[in-house]
C-alpha cells in the first residue's frame, strides 16, 4: 500500500521520504486539495523501468515478445533472433 502525505508533511520529511522511496521502491503520494494536482514520488530506477515498458508497449515490442513466448521455446535459438527488428 502506498503512503500518502500532504504537501506540508512531505516538505517537513522530504529527505527521509526520498531515502525511504529509494530504499523500499514504494511510491509516495503527495495529496493536495485539488486531486488533479496530486503527485507521486518514485525512485529513478523504477521511473526508468516504467518509461522503458511504455516505450516497448508503444512500439509493439511487448506484443511480439508475448507472441514469441507462445512459440515452442525449445526450438528457438536465441542467436537466430534479429534483435534490431523487434
């Protein structure tokens, strides 16, 4: 479960929150009165992974990987995969 803080409480605990998020890999939500302004703090490594997943999804690469996973993996030689064409 993700923890939520008000902007004031987050500001008062900012260094500790940043360290906690980085170490535990659990997001922290900063909730504001206008929920359209809510913000999430995530570790950079996690953010990079999210961005990579979105990119792979947008380019169709994830669908190709899922399709190939359905194939008989025993017959597939990893050296035969043209990774630049995925």
